């Protein structure tokens, strides 16, 4: 049913086949898009019942399964490309068909492959990306015993001499790695270099669930933040996508509770702010996203309890804990957070909870951007979706430029409390 639901939405434009067929100059687009969407989404939903990690396909078999999906899709992709069908979205950009292909493929992988296979594929993709794009401006660092990937276009400058964005990658707390977004880091750093602002990104290789459960991930990010506060003489921001966005907010809240200087700003891309079942939309079928509500429930429990369900009773860990689901933090604390940039896609299932979260933030210090045609974290997929990635990274870069260009950045501990409440953010 999930595959069929998405299939009735045309690739690229989101219009129904009937609406596309009524267009005089592109009459065949709707039918071709419909066929392609049916094929891709039904493949993506082949094993949609396999929601628990221990019954998913893993290892070589899992990779072969994913390759089989890709090979079957290639003929239709090539035909559509050759005919010029489904290659433009409603804004005239070339990302329409590729956005749907990427979404369907990602949906297939997350629903059918186990976490170890996903980790392997994401690491492999990061290495290929780094090699093909010649991203030679990154290096591994250890900050307070936490491994990080440091990226800057001014490699001769140490992190101590530049403005720092501490970045928490997404992956539902269970998969992902610190260098999976080097292409997006490169876009942000290029913008900052053009503005003559010394800047670097410190991507945290935090521990993953279920081997390491809550609050290990928050502790890792907080340790890196403490290192940055001690060593850096300029602005320190914290950001992240999806689960990483939740970690960024949790770190900001913990800094307030422990009397640490707050970060200069928070950069949140499609943050997962509500891990309870209440965070699911009332009608998930309205959203064309690669994430399912059932998978989110399983991943949330892996993050909180690992494979030991008795941990819930032993330690009284609940999904409504404000450091687990930051949406449930007090409104007073959320309004006292530093300036925030929040971005999300208009088609992702997180948008109801993200909107509720934004409503609790201080209006004068918050920027909220929705990409109407985007799905979850599409702003970070610049290599595959250039128009989405460029637009998203420009938004992030401009926000970071405002923060790092502000007055009072001469000392790490002297300017944190002065940034709150200023309308220029």
C-alpha cells in the first residue's frame, strides 16, 4: 500500500498522471513518470514488512539485493533520460526524476538492509566521494578522546584559529559516519572563504547504537564542544541533521544546565525532535519520504535501550525525556537557546514535529526554511540533487556568516551569552 501510494505521484513534479496528461506540451510525461514511479516504489516496498533489524537482509546478500534493485531500474531510467521525461521539477531544475530515484533507492536500503551493511555502504560512499571529488582538505583529529573529521579550506589554520561548526551526522543514532557529508562541508567552507571568514567544520564520530545507547552520543558531542570552548578563540556553533540535529539541541540544553557557555548558534537540518509515537503524522501516507513510522519506533528503542529492553525499567529511560525528544524540553529553555536555523523538506514525515518545535523557539532568533518539494535531508544531497543542495547550503552558509560576522568574537567564553535576543540573527 505504501508503494502504491507514492506511485500515484508523478516523478519530478508531484502532479498526478491525469494532471500531467492534460498538459499540451508534455502530454506523455505523466504516463512515463507514473510507470517509472510504480516500478521504483514497488521495488522499494518489496520487503517493507521487514522492519526489525534482526530479520533484515545483511552482508553480501543484502548488497546483492540492493544491486538487483538498481540494475532493474537502469533500463527505465535510461529510457526516461533519453526521451527527456521526468527530468525537471516544477521549478524547471533538473532534479525531478533523480530526486524520486534517490528517495526510492534510499527507502529500499533502509527497509531491507541491516545496520551493519548500511554502515559499510555509507563508509564506502564517503570514501568514493572523497576520492572522486578530491576533497583533500580534511584530516582526522581526536578531541577529548572523541574522534572527529576536521574540514577546512584553510588547512594551514588549526581549529583553534577559526570559527568552528561542530557537526553531528544523521543516521537514526545507529548508522552514519563523520565524513559522509564532505561535499556539503565543501560548499559551506567555499562560501565562508569567499567572505574571508576563517571557518572549519568538526564532524563528530560519535558512538552508535545499539552497541552504545543513550546518553553516550550526547556525551561524545558534549566532550567535543568542551574541547572547542577551551581551544577555540572564535565562534563555536553546533549543527546536525536528523538524529544529529536532536544531539545538537540536546548539547545546547545540557550546556545551559551545566553552566557552560552556550554555542553561538544551532544549525538543524530535518531534526528528529520527537522520538515518541506521538511524533508520527496522523496520516503518513500524505508524505513521500524514505522513512517509515514503524522503522522509527524500532530505531528509537535501539537508541534508548539497545537490545536490552530491561534497561527501560532499570534506568527509567522514557522517550519523553527532554534530552531524548528535545521537543519536550520546557518552552522557557527552548526560548533561551542561541540563534537557530531550522530547515526541512515539505514532503518529509518529520515536518509536523519540526513545526511544533520551531513554534517553541524564540521567534526573533530563529530562521525556519521549508523546501516545498524536498524530502528528508535533501539539502545535504548536493552531489545527486544539485539544485536542492546548492539552495540548502547557501541558506546554511548565510546563517553561519551572520553568526561569525557578529561583534564580540574575540574570546570563546566572552561572547556566548551576548548573542541571544539580537534581532539581526
